[in-house]
C-alpha cells in the first residue's frame, strides 16, 4: 500500500495556535539561540566563582529579575540577588542557590562547595540559531508547540488535512436513534472510524449508510473519487451474495489486493478509484477497528505526508493460556499490566469474536501472535503493542 500511495502536497500557512495535530510541510530551523542570553536556573545569588572562600561574605549590590536584569557589573567581592530565568549579570559566572547562602545586612556568605558555572543556563544551550529543530512530515503535538513558541514563530507551513469519504454498506444497518426492525443492527463502525479519523486531524466526508445496491454504491464511489483523497468503506468486501463493495470497486476502479492472512480482518480490500485511494474494512466491528489501526492508519499517514515512526512493541508474560490456530497472524485483544517484579504481564480482554466489541473497549493492547504459532501456554512470552492512546 505504501508503495502505491503518493502524498498530498497541498500546503497551507496557518497560525501557530491552529497547528495542533497538523503535519509539517517544511523542516523548521531555529531563527534564534534558545536561550538567547545566560540566565539563572535557580533562585539565589549570582557571583564570581573565584571570590568564594570559606566564611568570606560578599557585598550584595543589586537584584536581577526575569524581565528586569541588573544593569551593572559584578566586581570582585560582590554578588547580585537573582531569580530563576533572570539574566546573569555582567561579570558573574556562577549562581549559588539561596538555600546554600546566609544573608544578613546586605552581606551574603555562600556555604558548601561551589563549582564555577553551576546553575547557569548558557546561550544556545537548548537550541542554536540555524539548528534543525523538526523535520518535514512531523505531526505537531503539544510538546512541539511549546518548542515552536519558544522560537517566536507565529505561523507554520503544513500539509492540508486529508479529505476522507466514509461510508457503511448494508441493508441491515440503522443509524443510532432509529428504531430497529427484526434483523436490523446499529451502524457502529462508521462512528468509531470517524472518531479515529478526527483524532488524526482529517476532514471526514460522511456519506452515511448505503444500501446493498450496486448502483447506489457505484454512485457513492464515483462521487467520493471527485471529492476526497481516500475512501473508507465498512462491510461488503466478504464473499456473501450481497457483498457488492468489491464487485463495484472492480468495475469503477482497481483492486490492489483483497484478503489477508490475519485475524481479525481477513476480508480487507485496498485499491483505487481514479486517483482516490480505497480502503475496504470488514463489516465486523472488531475487524474494522483492528484493520484501520494496523493498515489504514499508516497508509493515511503516508498520504498526509506524515513520517510515521515504527510501531513500538513490547515483550510480556502470558498470565493465562491463549487459544490460537496456526495459519494466520492473530491480533488478540488483551489487557497488559505491570507485575510486582516489574515485568509486564498480559491477560485476555474477553471474547476474541470479531463481532464482540465490548472486549475491544476493555483492551489496552493487541497481542501480535505469529502466523505459524499455535496455542499460547501460561508463562510464555508474547509480543504486544499498546493501543490505549491517541487514536483509540
């Protein structure tokens, strides 16, 4: 999928306060030194380290506050009261924290050992002017915004949000709030996927529920191919008599692949309708959520221009047996916790049926059980990834 997707390169210049969860279109370099001047890391006294001698007091000659620096120069035998973040006075090279000083009648006596340069933040100690700060493709988070603000930046060049057309197919589906007739179910997949797309900062074009009618599905696909960068469907990619999604995709577009050796999520489809990427999620709710997380999220990141970091996996000890048949990679929903010995243990979150989403809601991780692996015995080591985070 990644090799067949080209990033959307449209960019916007936006104010910094609107940049949360956007993707940087250009690398950011620092326009200034951070900090731009030597300042104190502690509340205390600024002085010359060479003047410190046991029992010898220094004359207090002024104060340096954040935003209000001391205007003179610290001479031999002198010191200046200084607050955290305040500019280090000219002539001083060291700060002694106030807890390690005795002050009386404008005479300050440092106590204990003093090291030259201690508790001083030097210019460019954090970032130097011209230094590369963030690469293009980075997703802007709150921590990055703090750094970007410290550089004095007012605006950023970012990729425009992807437009994703989202639809569910099925005569049996009803929107929440509607009355259910015999055989009907509520459409949960579209709501969940829409929430995950929202957390990815993408613009969702909600096409609603499309009946099992090839003509209506075809109409929706052709409309979405004009309006959107990607299409995500839920249902209709299996082998049932009324599963028309794959059939229509073959007629109006191109199928890259269909079916995967994974559980849950075997009937997953990828392709294109014109230049619009297509992702066909299975209809079962757990399968839809898992395949979105494992497959669609990295693909959308590629489309959006994001440089997605490899998935972090952890090793844990199975605290109970897990059933597994060889033949497919299995992503079981589980709950991980820290054990008294500091290790990581994991138990099942409940039913592993792809139709039981309540266990999915209780899970905080996915077990990655290898394709050829069979049943997992209690005490065996398993691989997992945490999912109780940004996108879920």
